[in-house]
C-alpha cells in the first residue's frame, strides 16, 4: 500500500467565494517553508499587472508565471486561445517533469469553464484530466477557480468549495491594495 502521507495529492479550491487563490498561495508559502520546490502557473492573470502575492512568493523561492491575458472580455478570442494553449503546454511540461513538489494551477478551473469561445482544441479537458491524474507520485497539485468540472472534482483528493455569504463589492468597494492584489 505504501506510505499514503508521501503520496502527492490533488487539491481543488472552487466555488464563488473570495479566497481560492489566497488559500493556494498560503499552501505554497507553507511548502516553501519546508524547502519544497514550488511553481505557480496562473491561467488568467496577465503579467501586465503586479500582484503582491507574486512578489512575496518569489522572494520565498517560488517560480510564479502569469500566463494569461486578463478577463475574457478584455482581448479577442484568438488572443485568449493562444494564451491558453501556451499556458497549458507550460503546465503540462511542469506536471510531467517531476521537478516540483507543489504545482499550483491557478484559475485553471475558470479557463476550463470558458464557454464564450471554443477552447477544447487548445485546452482539452480530457487531456488536462489525464495529465493531472497521471502526475508524478510525489507531486502535489492545487487547482483553483470557479466552476470546477465534475471530472476535476473526481480526480481530486480534496475539494474545498468556498462560498460567498457577504462581500464588500456589493457595497461598491473596488479591489483593495494588499487584499485583492
């Protein structure tokens, strides 16, 4: 049976509430504190913007890549499709490499749930699920984002659904420096 505490796990943080990325980055900080090799690949966030968590986690030793080009309504479908294809190739390479103890695939669930333009040829769900399910034995994966597909939940060892009960956005408060970015 082996030592189940040494097996890499697949953790999924999903739901409509704030805190999915934050939870995954807290886990990354914990792993870095234990001298684990960490890579974070962000599927939607663009390198055009600077995020506090990227700065902090890089200082701690994580590799952080913002591979997206922003929200789906900010660029053309062709631009998004090209970014998603490139992001998935980089993610697949990281997962299959066996070089990392922890891989965070931030907003992958969001990317997989895009339905305003076709994505299955550039981010094929079946290939994503197969790749993640067949990761190296000791590699831990964290997948974040709303609308996790049932197939993603099925391969996960842990699924946390973060639900919103109350949010200051409803009172017209914009993103807060140091809290959202």
